[in-house]
C-alpha cells in the first residue's frame, strides 16, 4: 500500500502544483493527501461525492495495477500461506479504514461495503500469487485430473483457451477503436481544453491521469463496436446509428466520443465481427494439431463410432468457451459502469445485458458454425468413401451369366457354320461358272 499510495500521491501533487501555477489561483497541493486517499478507495471500487460531482466509475487500470502489485510483493516475500493471508488482510483493512476516515469528501458506500471491496481486492491479488505456487492446490488438481480422462481434460483446457483468445481479441478490438476515436476527434478534445482555459502542462498531466480509465472506455468501445452502444447518463446515447451530444459536461475525455457510422456495410461488418472471430478461432482449434487435430477422413477407418465421438469433445469445449465469454463479458461490463452525478449523469456506461448479448450470441453462433463445418466435412468424406466402396464392390463380384455368355460367344453355332460354308461354296461356283459361260456363248 505504501508503494501504491506514495506513487499515486506524488503524481497528484505534481498535477495539482502545475494546475495551480498555470491557473494562478490557490495552492491546490494542500488537497493532495485527502485526494490520494479518495482515489485509492476509488480504485478499490468505492466512489465519492462532493457538492459538484459524484464519481463512482472505477479506474480499472489502477485496480489492475494494484492487484498486480499485491501479487508481486506477495511472491517476492514468499508469504503465501494462510497465516500470512490473514495477517495481511487485517493490516490492509486497517489501512483502508484510516483512509476512509481521512478523506474530505463523502463516500457513496457504507463502512462495511468499503472494507469488503478493499478486502476483495487484496484477496484477489494474494490469490494470484498464492494459488499457482500452492502445493496443496496442485495436489488437489492432480487428484481431480487423475479421475478424468485425457480427452475430457483436453476438452476443458482447450475450451478455456478458446474463451481467453476470444476475450483477448475483443479487448484488442476495443483498444483499436479507442485509438481511432482519439485520432479522429482530437480537435474536439483541444477545443474542450481551450474552453476550460487549461495550459500545456495541465493538458498533459490531465490526459495522463485520464489513462486510468482507459479500460472502461475500451469496454464501452466494445459495446459500441458490436451494436449495443453506451450512454452518458440521460444526456447522450452513442451507437452505430447515433452519436451526437450537446449537453455533456466539459470533461476532455468526452471529446473523443464517436459519431454515427453512416455506411450500412461497415455497420454490418462491425456487428458481425465477433461471429467471424469465433468462426476463425473455432476452425483453427478444430483442425490444428495444437488443438483437437480433427481429420474428417478418420471416418473412413474401421472405428467410425470413435471418429464421431471425437466430434463430441469439440462441441463440449465450444459450449464451455461460449459460456465463459458471456460470463466474463458480463463481469467486465458491470465493473466498467458508474456515475458522474446523482440525476442526469447517474448511469454512465453500457447496458450490461444488451452488451453481453451483442458479444455472446455471435460468439456462440460462430463456434457452432465452425463445428458444423467439421460435421459437414465428415459427412461428405463418409458419403464419398461409401460410394467408392460400393462401386469397387460391384466391379469385384462377377455376374452369374458372364462365363456362359463368354463360351457361347467364342464358339459359333451349328446353324451359322453350314450357312457360312454354303455361301463360300456358292461364291466358288460363281467364280468357276463365269468363264465357261463366256466360252460357250459364241
């Protein structure tokens, strides 16, 4: 906590000092400590409220860094047993209670909820360090793995890998979308800075501070990209079809928010992007040797039932992946939401159900389509192989009348033999009679 809070406090002190120097007003650095305490609690999920603003949007980048810091320190100290966890949790809660009592603003959560959220963050960071190194956990996992077959184990592992790949690709698409927004709408951000009277130093430090909410904006961009959109309270809705807002507060990050996409083809491509990603990942996982390594021609072997059973494992793996993608998406979208006020800005973020549906349904359809491609390929290979076997069998078995027909054709009949000899004798007669007739005429 000392490492995290001191680093955060130093940056806030620098930012407040630069703003005070450029604005020429009161010395804002006197508010560094209370603001640091409030921001630490905010990064753990507990918002605060003042007379002007209510902020409950968790800066997820700071939360991720805090969890990573807890895991790193725990690993270096090798304090991964249960007594270390209990002692660390108690100290962590005491420090957070001290922060809660030292803030100058009002907190939106009660004391028990603030401490529960702080304890959850510490527990998650400790688990990230302790669970991979736990011998007891490895023993339990090995015992469970010994009770299930290799195929089932591979099915579970590959299903988790498919879900992780899809979530990673979706988040990467969100990051690329945010970068495109920044490039296209940087002039609007400059206009907001100029309207607020902020100088160069204040602009730079404020922009860096806004990066703490980058994962939140990425998740909003994912929802926008796939058709669900997001809202800034009751003031503005941003979707692929609409994106205009005039009553938003002068917060620089709002300047990058997108406009509507006018091209129907582009909208269709963007909305079907999860389906295409799921289809590609599913096909690769099905046919690559690192995945299931499925081969449709295996249906031509003697054990055709086993070849069909091999298709059942990818189906179960894809069902697991689709469920994990929907579950993780729901959690991430829920964490990204919050509020900037108590009335018109009370709900900022995405509609969790609509955003999850915009991702979960196309992913499930794409994985099902990949599995159906393997099934159709297997059916085609089986049909071609069956026809080839039937043709080969029909050529290999002789007809029952083939031998008789061959003997009869090779041996001429008795009726044909005299006829042929009679014709030959008549021809000989004609050839011998013609000269005699020619001699007697005179």
